[in-house]
């Protein structure tokens, strides 16, 4: 077998099949995948719970990835060959009003995204439009760079927050998105940076990412922390986390909601937003400017997604990767898949 790819043909049906590299067309590049991440969105694809219109079966998942350009399409820039890269996932139209103003994640054309409606990176090779590429510095750590997709989403939240040096900042959620946001916010010189998460075992990692302390949601809801922070970024997506974030923000403060809570969430009340005069932003995905922000922070050494990597598995063990993802009481934070076979050799 010279190559392989993971397919989810329909909800609950996952299979690894042979896959030969596809020649890139005009305006495309062929990337040899180095690492690919797995996250809750991929679990939704396998379960069949991803919202209608945001997945198209059968599909090769893999929207978090890094790799090296192996070939370019006709009339493409041959100087890209051999360069380490990541790429934006949204296949935006580039001509609608949202795209024209820079909100490529809000493109009004029919939804298309790598790993959900277009073939993703759970494969040895991947073809993507060249205009979506972000070229990394020579010798970039591709293991770390595989986390730049969630980092771009975290960057979108941080750009919305507009934190300036000396402000008090809280991040609700110490999962992948929250910890990456913590790193980016820490680089901005806050006077205080606190993380909130029910998993006490995340305290050491949160500290490595720049948080001064890790609070449980119950501790954060106590009087001492109420209305304390200039900026609060919510990245937990848990029932009640949006309301908690708004309760932590000072009067006139700013809140960014980036998590998507499941059924059973506690709705926000207008009175709890209007009386303290909160500014509330929301984030879905990452526009191009957020990708640029994340890649620049990574290149400058201010963002290290590798700090979150707890497991690396060969592509053949994708079933085990899903099992680790399901183990909410386990130690997994970020799980990466790599093309190497179980024997340790590239296919």
C-alpha cells in the first residue's frame, strides 16, 4: 500500500482505505501531511450529530493539520515545493460582501470546509487551494504547527476581545481552545490572567500556558471573582459557561463567547447584560486575519500548540484516538495522528 486515508462513509461507519495522491489542479497544491489533529467536531461527524449542512458524507476528516508542499498545480508557484505549511479550512468564495470585508468565515456561499465537505488530512496527502496556505518558517516544528487551526479560532476570540496590557483577563475553559487563547492573551501582558475549568488536573498545563491560577467554576462564581475582569473569553462550551463568563466581567467589560454548549444550556438574560453594560462578541471559526495572527505568534515563539499534545498515534489507530477523545476523565488534551505506520515507517 503506497498511501491510505480514513473515511467516514456515514455516521458510525469508519474505514481506512488505500489512497493514491491526487494531482493538484490549477490554483491548488498537493501537501504531504505531517500531523493531523482530532477534536470534538470530528466526533460529531462520526456520531452523525454535526448540524445539517456542515458535513457531507462520505468524507475524509482532518481539519487540523500541518505538512509540506509536495507539488503545485499547473502554472503554480514552484517555490512552494518543500515549504512547511498550514492552510485555512473554510473554502470561501472571496467575492461576497462578507469575504470582501475580511469575514471569510462568514462567507454567504454554500458552506465548504476541509475535513467536513472536502477531503481532509486524515490521509498521507491532501490537496488544498494555494491561496489558503500560510507558509511557515524554514524548519518549523510541524508537530506543533498541527495545532494552528484551533489556535486560529482562539486568535479570532482574542482579536475580538481586544485586550491591552495591564488588563485583568479570565478564560473560561481549559481545553484546547481555552489553553491556546490563554497563551495568546498571556503574550499581551495582562495584569492578571485566570483560567476556569472543573478539571483540577489541568492546573499545571494552564500555568504553563500563562495562567496565574486555575479556578473551578464554583470558585469562579464566588463573590471574590464576580465583576472582576476587564476581558473574559469563554471557550468551554459547557452548560452555564456563557452565563459564568458574563458574571466574571466587570461593569462595562468585554466578553467573547467561542464555545457551543449542548442542549441544556442556561440562556443569558438581557438584564444580566444590559445592567452591567457588557459588550458581548461571538466567534465561529477563524477569518484569514486570525490565521495570520496565530501563525505570526507561532513564528515569534509566543504560541506553542505542542504544549497541549498528550497523544500521538499512527493513522491506522484512529479508532483508539476516538476512544481517547471519548474518555472525558482521561488525560488527553490534544491528540495527533501521523502518517507513519504502526511499524514507524512512512507509507
